[in-house]
C-alpha cells in the first residue's frame, strides 16, 4: 500500500514543485512503500538513526512521530538512541531523548494500553499505516495480493478501541481472525466477539462494521472479491460510539 504524503506539496508545491514531487510521490510514494523489500517499521528505525547521527532534530521529531505510527515501540526507540550515543555523540542522544519523551511518553504503562506498543499482527507483517476517515483510530494494512486483484486479501490490524465505519461489499467479505480480540456486527444482528481462529462471512450488500476491543488490538485477513473494476467497498456512517464502548 502506497504511503500518502502531502507535506512537500503543501509547503513547497508552488515554490519548488519538483522537490515537492520527489519528496511526496517518489520518496514516500515509492521508496517508503516498498513493503516487500523492507517494512515501514524498519525504514523508520533506519531513518531515525540517520537523522539523529546528523543532528537534524526538527526532521527527527517528524520521523519519530511517523515511527510511532509505523509500530515502532518506546523500548525500541530508547535502545536505538542508547546504542547510537556511543557512535553519534552523547549530546545528540540527550537531544534525541527529549524528543522521544515528548512523542512516546514517559509512562512505561503506555505500552500495555496499546499506545506506542507494536500491535500483535499475526503471521504476516504489520504493514503500513492505513489511518484515515474510515477508522476511529490507528490501523495498519499489509496487502497479500496485488491491490487490483479481482479478489484481494489484506492483513488488517486495528489498535485497541479502533473500529471502522458501517460498510457494504457488492460480493461480500470473508474475515479470518489471526490475532487479538474484537467485534463484528451485521445490521439487524447482535455484535459478535472475535478471537483467533474465528471465520466471518458477511453476505453481499449487507451493512457491517468490525474492529478491536478496548483492551486488545485485533488482526484479521480480509478477503474481498470485486469484479469489472467496481469498488469493493462502500463506506457509510460510524457505529454508535457509546454502544461500541459498552462492548469492551
């Protein structure tokens, strides 16, 4: 899945359009999105290491935020900075730690709550961030088939408490739960709890939503048929937040 970046176009689109294009469409749209060669998680670690070594702290702050979205944990960042302090310099480590504290937080319990911890993502890679208007929180996607396949399959991970909108699929959807716990609901039916090993099939054009429980991330493989170039999903409204929260 290509990573969407607009900072170049937003900040330099008129002043330096070629640079904006190279930054957003080539660096992030192509290089960062080569998931088959190296995960976004590992690319973030490498990038943060390089920026710290050069002392480029404004850019490091931005990439620490990206690293957190890419599933890099607080403990990994602490280890990275500690290791590099002997090679890049002690003052740089102090500066990097100040940024890391700001972004990853000082409370070790944050990891247990799912904030900054790498979500369990089953047998497949975590993938790239898939945050957007159709999710209430952080989500990640690792495609298992080509994006334009007539029947696509993707490894989808939701952070604790994250769910998606009500939506329909013209040919239905199959969910294979591989890690964590969560919920799924078809319109007109009671929500059902999901756990590893569960298999859910939602019939064609039936409204449903799914996502993680409040206490656990969830990962499932989503198999979604499509045909004749039609959209495989139609997004609608979010489920009632209060009702979802009561599920736990």
